[in-house]
C-alpha cells in the first residue's frame, strides 16, 4: 500500500521525452508487474495526461525505496516532475492505479492554477478563451462545481474576466455600491473595487449584502468549471505553439511580469517594544502597494534568512540569473543567520539546520532529501497568499531551485538604519 | 436436520442470490427507526466519520443532505422506511448496505477523479463498490442490494443498473480475495476501485454516450401520441384541462 506520495520538480535537462510516463515499479513481483501491464492495456489513454507504460526490466533498483517512480510533465509549461510513491508493503496493481490518479489530480491542479494565472494577468485574452474552459452551469450537465467565495475572487479566480462576460449585471451592481464612480469604460477596475468594498464591508450594509449575493451567484454560474474540459482544452492546443509561447511569455514568465510589478518589499528593523519572534528574528518584511502596508511572515526561520540573502544579493547584483550556491556561501549565510537571530536562537542551531538543508539522515542511517524545498515552499506559499490580495503576480518575487529573483531593484527597500550592514554581505 | 436449521441453511444459500423472488418475499424483517440509528452509529465508526443526523420522513427512500453553508457543518441523512421496504430493502442487512452506500458518498465528499465524463456516475459507482466490499467483509448478505441497484434505470445522476451491478460484484470479489478476518482498510478498497474504474472507463463512457443519445432522441422525436383522456377519472387534472380547452 502507498504510504507516501510526492511530486517533485525536476530539472528538465536531466530527462528525455522518451522517459515521460514510464513507470518504474521497484520491488514489484513478476505477477504484479504482469497485472499492471494488463491493467494499463485496458486503460483509456485518451482520458489521461500521458500514455503510461510499465518498465519491468529495472524494477529491482537497489538504490530506490520500494515503490513506484515516473517522470511526468506539466503539459502547459513543460516543466518536468518526478512523481514517487513509497510503498510499505508489496507493490500491487491497485497501487499503480492510485499512483496514476494522484499524479493526474496534482497535475490538473497545477494546470488549473496556470489557467488562473492567465486570467489574473491577461483578462482580455482569458475572456476570449473562457467560453471553451468555463461553462455556465445551466448548459452543462457534466461539470465539477467550484464555489469560489468573493474573497477568493479578488485574486485567483478569473474575476476580471467574469466582469467582462457579465458586463451588464456587473455594471448594475457596481453602480448600486460604488455610485457614480462606476463607469462603463473600465469594467475590470469596477469589479475589483466592488469586490474590495464587499470584502472590507465599506459602504451601506444592506446594499453590500445584496451586491455580495449577486456577485456570488454570478461567480458560481461562471466558475462551475469542468476540469476535464480544462485539460482537454489545453491538450487540444498543445500543438499550437504560438498560443503557448504567448501564454508563457505573458503570464508565467517572471521577467516579463517583473516589468509590471507594483508591489514593494520593505526590510525593516524590529521596533524596540515589539515582541521577539523566533521565526523572524530582528528584521521584519513588509509589502506595500498603493499605500497599503502588510507584514510578510514566513513560517520557517530559514525561509526568512534565505529570502533576505536573495534580496541583498539581488540589490547588489541585479543581472544575476543563477541561484545562489549555498555550499560556496555557507560562511556568509551563517553570518547573516547570527545577525538575524542574535540572542534569540542558539548559535549551535545553525550547523544542524544547514546540515539538514542539504540532506537528512533518519534513525536507520538512510539519507533523505534535505529541507531546501520546504523552505522554498514556505516562501512561495506566503507570497502567493499575500499577492492574491493585491491582485498581483508573485512570480517575480520568488526564487526557485533554478532561478533568482526578477523583481526590479527599486521595489526592494532596506530601512536606512540597516541598509549599510545588509549591503556589507557578499555572496558569490 | 431440524426444520429451523434447514431454514437457516436455505437463508444462507440465497443470501447472495439476486432475484426478484428472494428480494421481495424471503428473509424480510420489520425495520425500525432504532435499528437504523444503531447501524448508522456502527457504520459511521467504521468509516471514521462523525455520525450524521438522521431524520425520518422524506420523499426519497434514503438521501444525504450535505452541509449547506460554512456555519452549518452537519451532514444529515433523510430516510423513509416505507419507501425503503417498497424498493426491496426489507431486512436489516439490505438496509445496512444502503446506509453503507450513502456513507461512502459522505466519505468521498469533494473527491472527483474525472475519468468518467459524468462525475455523478463516478460517485455512484464508487459508493456501490465500497458498499459491496464492506458488506462482504462484514460477512453480511448483499443479494438484495445488488438486485435493486442492478434494476435501476440510467439517469443524469445514476448509471445503468448493469454497470452498477458489475462494480458491486467487483467490490465483492475484491473483499473475498482478502484473507478472512482481515481488518477493513478503506484505502485498500479505494485503490482497488480506482484500478477497476481505470480499466473500465471506456465502457462507462460508451454507456454515458448511449444514455445521452437516448435523451436527445426522446426530445428530438416528432412523433406525437394522442392520449385517450376520456378513459381517466373525472378528477384527473389533464382530463379536466383538455375538456375545458375543448369547450
């Protein structure tokens, strides 16, 4: 039985296209492999993202844990992932079915996220495509319902595209709440102001209540998405290279998005009377857009150091595109850690934390992957949540395993008191 | 052999026989509200769910009412015992199977795999597979349950009885392959269901297309049938309307 399933982002250069969809069943008995082959031959590949096949030759790889392994791609962005499922007992054909389903659910979620990125960043383009992706409920008898709340609509849902699709209704509701401010010329701005007014309860409560009901009703009608249709849509256009080129360029390319970035990141020193935070140390991060300041708190202490390191390096070397090699910069990283957590955390902690960053060892002495991905995930998740509220893309503001920050350097501000000290760090 | 032993043997013999005679005329019990409540508590524990509220008196034999808003998070089950018995769920084990089916829906709430083009059908097949496997593992009779679902007609929400019965049989077959006395592991059953679903997707979708074309045909056909309304009673509203129109 599968006890652990994971989808890991994998560098593209390591994987050839021929390997995509080949399932390695490590530790599976011959009879189970035979069953798996039979099952795969009966499966409807048109309903799946990949034509899966089983590799029976090297299923006894000793370096791997018992389980199932396969390389898969995001059909939209072409990113490669290694999906692995560790089994605690025999590897059975039913495990393979569960494995395939888990992969597809995760990849479909990623696809849906990408499509939403498209909606947020390019509403006009999305609006044209929506008719084939999002289907009004009354005409669709086979759909999966996604009931998005008004709050979510601010960032993630193709909110602005919905405004364009239902222009008359939204104009009426906007006029009800916003009064003369609502104009026919800028429906998208109207919609965002309307959602903000509803979310912040800014206005006449009765009118807001009525507006919220109407907006939710329209959202529900619009967002009854069929994931199957969404995937089909992407698959049908996977040969249309121009579409994907435009899509990736306009909506997912951090460099392109950085030119439109409006959020500023501030790094400030902790106020004297402010409580001590074990995760944040002596410095605080803030984001700002349109005069609104919001604190940025990462859940892991090393995420804070990591983010600070990248911000410093980005200000000092804005043209650098490669990520920082921590193994080379370990001493400088430790110095930054001491600076951040001086008197809050034990200095001995850092050695253990840095060791675990690269790899971990369990009780039986087996090596496991390090915590790097966890720290990066914490940053991505926090950024994503916060930037959704600004209706902005977070992609230029985060680093990945293979990229640096892309945000313009004028959007990174260090407080004057600490600026000199921070810019004193040198990362190679 | 004593007659009572013989009766028990015969009952054991027909426990998995899915035919109309056995379903409606053999091994029937009086079902009480207390009995259903007791079984619901037992099955909820088995699924690891909090026991849903149950109310008696509904239009359908058994239906699940999911939480309608974030404030109200209680799941309710509505039950109509008379209708249950009319359908053929007329003994304790058949009712347990039916409850199992509904609890499977609650257990898999929000889970959709998307291989079958109609998500409702997928959910029903999942519930049938689960219910049948769990019944077998509990060593309870499933003949009545399989007969009833096997005779169902296809609708937008429910697949053809034939497919449902096949999924139920697959669930039973899987449970029988498990060693006797093995603990019920819902994840294992789910894995087996997925395997069966993936290997039968083509067929289910063919049935779905057939169902759609049936519906379209029913709407498209221009044949008009004349109703002999005069044969109905005077209280019949259609007759009253047509007579009024004639006048």
